[in-house]
């Protein structure tokens, strides 16, 4: 199977599994990812999701050995959510962590940019080499300048140069860099902190950040998003305060 998917204890784990092709995305993998994201979005029991790759790569981008649509048709077909169905971000209401275990190039890097949190191994590297082969980083050229300074974004976009994990951290593109052997431990620490929070609060925070980023702060703060209204009026909102007063861990119900 080109993409593995499992859910355990409210955590969805998605693994690109074509190590012999550095987890490059072909049409089958693209379709599988679309189905998986839809399933995660529709499952209220899922609290968080992790995206990673098998073997020594996270994802080397599109499989250039596969005969696919021309650039214009591909642009039209992937416009709603971007590469891998996730590169433009904000598709899911739950936090999405990129566990970057190696190369993240082209669409692979774009998927990283579409995640909410990024934990990378020291051996990881990132890049958008599309212009070197006459293509365009359709998602990266719009998301990257929104995530770092213009100078840094253009330095990546106009050269196809690779970034090491430490440099990506310096650019503010990832959250943490750890020794390769400690990658799973670091991801698990993030997961523990995430699932300790109220599910409706996390969904509301993510929706607010994604849906109001284009607005002025005052307008964004007062926008009555359904997710924000639901979180503020939830049983969990009362439970959190009660648990604090009683000096115990809250028991979240997602309601």
C-alpha cells in the first residue's frame, strides 16, 4: 500500500510508504491521501494527526516517472487543497503534525508547510527544486512567503536550494529539530500536550487562525465562527474550570 493509515487512542497516523521511490506521490497515493483527509475531517473521535514517510525520506514530491497531466491541468485539479490534498493547510480541524524523518522536497516540502506543527530529524532537508526542472512550486510559492520573510522565501523559491533542518528552524518554518533517534519521542511529547487540551478548544483555535488570517485583528477576534461559539458554550468549557478548581485532570468529552 502506498499510504498507510491507522487510528489509535484518538491519534491518526498517516505514513507515505513508497520508500523505494523516496515516498514520491503518484496518482494512487494522491487519491489515497484525499480519502484519508476526508475520513479524518469527518471523525469526531480523532484528536490529532501525524504525517510522515517510511524509510529515509519524508517525501520527495511528485513522482516524475509517472505520466501525469500537464502543468495547467494539474494546477486546475489540485487547486482546492494543494499537493497531497494538504499543502495549502486548513483542511482539517484537528492539529496536523509533520514528522519529518528525511528529505522533504518539492511537494513533500509543500505538505510540510501545510501542517500545523513540524518536528524534524537533524538529517532532514527541505527544498523546492521545481524551477530546476521547468516546473512551478504552485503551493510553496504562495505559502512560503506567508510563513517567513520575503528575502528568505525568495532565496528558496528562485534557486531550488536545499535547507538543512537547523536552517529551516532558524527561518521559523519548523518547530523542533532533534537527533534522528529521538524523533518519535519528540513527536510523542507534542501529542501528549495536544491531547491534554480540550478537543473543541483546539478545533476552534485552528479554525480561527486559518479562517481569519486575512482580517484585521479586531474583526477576526469578534467573528462568530461556529467552532468558537461551540467551544465557548461547551460542557468541556465548564469541565476545564471545575477540574482546575478541584486540582485534578479534566475529563474531556468533546461536547
